[in-house]
């Protein structure tokens, strides 16, 4: 059954406009069969072939998570993958919103898991988290805007008013 699944997925790689979905499934199949090196190759390829800022961060987070679970001892490869994620995040203007933010949070959580699961890897975990903190810190303007918008969305104003954007006072504060 696994061979048939792999054959079908591979046959459709060239036809697909988003082959990274199929590559991810091939990685999942290989992982379930205990072929960890093959699984990691597919996850890495899915990350490499993904397109669009939020999509690249999502697939990068999947690859980093797979590295931590399948090859935690491969610290250079893990650090390289996180560095690629940081490069991607730096190019994503919406990295602190939606799917991008969730992907980065997932990588940060995964980096923390490295230390808790494998105490000998604590130095690597510290380097990963430091890379993430230094590479994807929101600018003060973005941070101020995010706080203002959160306050605005949680206010007791009618939903229709909240959908029209932050109040003028919030916009004025952001301009300073």
C-alpha cells in the first residue's frame, strides 16, 4: 500500500502546481515506515520548493520540526534550517500576523523542545532561540501597532466598528 501511495504521489509531482504538498506527504509516508533520512529529504525539498512568504515559513517550520524529531543530533543541519527560516521571515512583511506568526512560534517552541528532550543539546537550543530572537524581532512600530490593534479588537465597540479599523486615536499614536 505504501509503495502504491508513493508511486502515485511521485507520478503527480511534475503535474502539480504545488508539489510541496505531495513532497510533504511523501515525507510523512517515509517517516511512518521508519525511513527517516528519506523523510527529511522530502521535507527539505518541500520547504525548498514552496512559494509565497507565509507558505515558505509554514513548510520551513514543518522541516525544522521533522529535524528535531528525526535527527536531533544533526545540530549543524538544524541550525542551518532555522537560519533559512529567519531569512524567509526577514522578507515577509506580515511575519507577525496569521500563519507566518504561527509558523515562527512553532519553530520557537520546537527549539525549546530540543533542550527539554535532549539536555546535551542545550547549547544548540540556546543558539537556535537566540537566532530566532535576533532575526525576527518586530520593529518597535510593528510592535506598537500590534498592541494597539489587539486593544482595538478586544474593545467592547460593536463588531462593525471594529472591522473598520482602529480608532483614530490609535492611528495617531502610531504616527508618532
